[in-house]
C-alpha cells in the first residue's frame, strides 16, 4: 500500500482565473463559459474579495427562466444568479480535506482564499489530473 503524502491545495489549485464582477451581465457569463470552456467562475469585488461563484448549472437555470419569460440576458446581473454561501479553503489546507468536502457535499469546485481575497480555485478536475499524473509516474 502506498502511503498518502500530504499535499497543500496551493500545489494543485488554478491561479490564472477568469473572474466576474457582481454587476456583469448574464451575457458576459455566457461569453466566458463559451470562450474558456470552464464550469465555475468566481465573482469578486473591486478589491479582489470573493463575493460568490457562478456555475454552469446556475447559468443554465437562469437561461431557462429568461427564455421562458422572454427576458434579455443583458438585463440580468451576475449578483442575481451567483451562489453567495460558499465553502472555501485556504492555500495551506491539505488536499485530502478538500476531497472529503467534495465527496460529502457533491461539490465540484472550491474557491481558495487568503482572508477574503480570492487567490485560486480547486476543482475535481484538478484532483483527477493530479491522481492520473501520480499513477503514470508509479507505472513508469
């Protein structure tokens, strides 16, 4: 059996993030999802503090309602659809703690903060990428 090595979130998190402001429109959300092929977009205030998160699911639900009520994407703002109550983690947190939260809460992403400032995001994709890389190294 291989002993687990403690790895901090900072080693796996994404740092080069696409972010939105609460005042951005749903049209801008749609453009970000299409242009960057991502599933989670952190929402930050002017000073970089984390305000929320917009997921593809949030966007899909809002889109469905907008089409149903014939509203324009330019009229709805990010703050109207973003998730504000978020689980967050810090760069020093061990990855296995984040993985446990993902499993128990059926989450796929967690913003990484230093105080209330967004410094990254860690996703299930990051964890899977790491595991595949580790497995590849063990079999070489």
